[in-house]
C-alpha cells in the first residue's frame, strides 16, 4: 500500500522554477516540454485530485526585442478543476499563446499597444548572489490561474435540475412545470 505521503513524482524536473535574468535576457531563453499542475502550488489547490499529473504542453520563450524583454508562453492541453455545482471534474481546454512584456519601468508601458499585458520586473524578480532571478514557474502559474473561472461550472451541469430552491433565472427553459406538463402528456397517451 502506498502512503499518502510518498514523494510526488514530477514527470518534468527540467522545467526551471526560475532563470537567471542577467544570463538569459540578452541571449534569449526557451523551454519546451510537458508540465503538470504538480509544479504549481497555487494552481494545484484548484485541480481535481485525479488530474494533478495530467500533462500540459508548454512552450516558453524569453527574448529581447526593441529594448523590451518579452516572455512568450504557449499552452496546449487541459486543466481539470472541480465544478462548483456538482463537484465533479471539469476540464478547461488550453490552446493559446500569451505574450508578456517584462518592463523595468511603468513608463515603458506607454510604448506598448494597449492590449499588451505586462509585468514590472521590480515586482517579480528576486536577487540571489547578486544575480537577478526571474520566477518563470510563477509567471506561468499566474497565466494558468487566469484560465480558471472563480466559480467554475459545467456548461450543461447535470446537477442543475436536481438542485432544489436554487434554480438560476437563466435556466427557465428547464422549467420544472414544463417538465411536469410533458410527463402528464406522456401518461395520458
Ligand atoms: Zn457540474
């Protein structure tokens, strides 16, 4: 029997928690492979227990262009969270790219298009032995967390009609009286 406390088996130990910004900022850095929710503690809390090791394909790229450092991330896979209505697993499909500008100064943002998302490096980097560390895993985790709705629910959750006294207004097509009327018709046939 395996204990609940057996060490977690991370299938992708090569994904770096952080990278040395001074080393990679000019040279450019990229990483491609599979990650799992196991790598992201904040995300893990929201993920269905049976899907903690479900792989997500991730591609990360750090590069400097026009004096701005960009972090591109592309995701392909699914996040399995818990439906807040029926408490069963619910999958959120991930298949998209996101580009984040890493800025030294808020004033740099005026040079970017309005739709560009950015983070201020001062707010995310830490220093270790005089080297600046970019928390790559945390930035990826932030992005993944944005995909999880505050109150995730199946679009066609089966709990909908079983719930008593809490039928949302937008579900009038599932009107219980209409269902009753349908049953009556069937019985009288
Ligand atoms: Zn549900």
